């Protein structure tokens, strides 16, 4: 399942540099996560770094993008051949 950033984002940018897939970018008012690139950090880290560093806990699982660990690993391998 990909992560999403909620509207409570304070646009601090702490998450952007932590993403191993460059899935996080600055939006109009908040940061956003590209679900096509988000692997929940599977393949790179043991935990999801965006959620770990967010000072206001706005990085949440996105129920619209459910994926298994295997699917996330396959996506990571495709992004990092």
C-alpha cells in the first residue's frame, strides 16, 4: 500500500529527502507522494522513512493503493534495476 500525505502537512520538507524512490515532491500547498513510486521503503529500509521523520504524522497508508509486500518489492526492483 502506498503512503499519502494528508492535508495536515506543514510543508516542512523533512520527508522529501528521505524517500529512496524520489516519490515525494512539493505540491501547491502540501507535499505529495506519487503512488507509482512509493514502496513504503520496502527494498531500501525496514521502516517507512517519510512516516518516521514527519513531525506532525501526516504520512499515512493510502487505502486506494493496496499492495502486498511482494508487489512493493517488485516495484522497488523496477525503480532500481
